[in-house]
């Protein structure tokens, strides 16, 4: 068995020294002061003197290695022992080859597929603890915010679709009543809208249906449906 170590860096790879110093200060406040996390790069060391991590590149694998604690792009912070793996060095090398194929550099995403996500998956395959929550908390928080926004937009769209569908059904129902009772209505003395001897709906109902703009027959929410909804109620957002 051999130890699996996590090396953590402050993300200070900006061309601006002021920006880099700001990141360090943010990490001190949010991680060291409050204890909720920060903006970090991480890498895993197992068997040998190198650490393994993941980053963006236009072609090929994003998995790379360098001497442990010596990544020149960032400012080294600390090392955490995650446990011991019972896997042989041959098996670990096999896992690294698999990860190199599965993690191309052009699929890097700050919120959903960054170096910390890679280290999490690597550690899971090694059979040791995943990263402490604070290491990738900023990315996780951002990912959650994006998910909430997407869900909210979907629910609003779904609600608008249901309103349009219900409105079309109501329109078709009223149109059917008007067309089926034209003869009955014409037999009444309804010049003022107050008499209806034929037993059908009053003339004002027929006129209401006839005057309305017929909505699209499509059941999906299209641009025309947004206009239809707005005509029904100006308070409904387009």
C-alpha cells in the first residue's frame, strides 16, 4: 500500500500581479478565515515523485504531471493525505492511461470539469477519500447557480405552454358553441343582447368568439403563442 497525497495551490496564473495577490487574499479570507473554501488548483501524488492533474489544451489529453508541489503556474499552499491505496503501481498506471483518454484538454470547464473534478475521479478509482469540500466549493456553488437558473427558465416555459394549451382548448370550445348555435341565436330577438328565445348562448358570446384572433393550432410554445399569451394578460412575460 502507498499513500495518496493531494497537493493544493492558490490559482495565481494571471498575467496581473494585482489579480494574483487578490486571489491569495480571497483564499486567506474564505478558506483560512471563514473556512468555506476558495479558488484552488489541485493535483494527486501516488507512487513516485510526480503529481497528476488536469488542465485545458486545444488538442490531446488534458491530464499532465509535474514534480509534486512544483507546478510553476500556481502558488503552493498545502498537502493533504487522503489515505492509502492498495492498488499496484501497474494498476495505477493503467488508470492514468484510461483517464488520459477520457479527459481531453478541450473539454475543460471551470464549473463542471476542472482539475478538482479530475482529482475527485482519480481518488475514487484509487479507493481513497475524495477532496475536502472546501477545495472545489466555488465551482460547485457556481454550478448549482447555473442549474437553478436553467430549471427556473424551464419551469416558466412549461407554465407558459400549459397556459397556451388551456387557452386554445377554451377557444375551440367557445367557437364550437357559437358555430353549433348560429341558427338558434338568429331566431331570438337579441338586438340588445338581452333576449335569447332560441335557447342558445346570447349574441354577445358569438360576437366575442368571432372577434377574437384565432391562435395557432400548434401545441408547442412558439413566438406567436407569446403574443397570444400577452393579449390574454399583459402581466404574463413574453
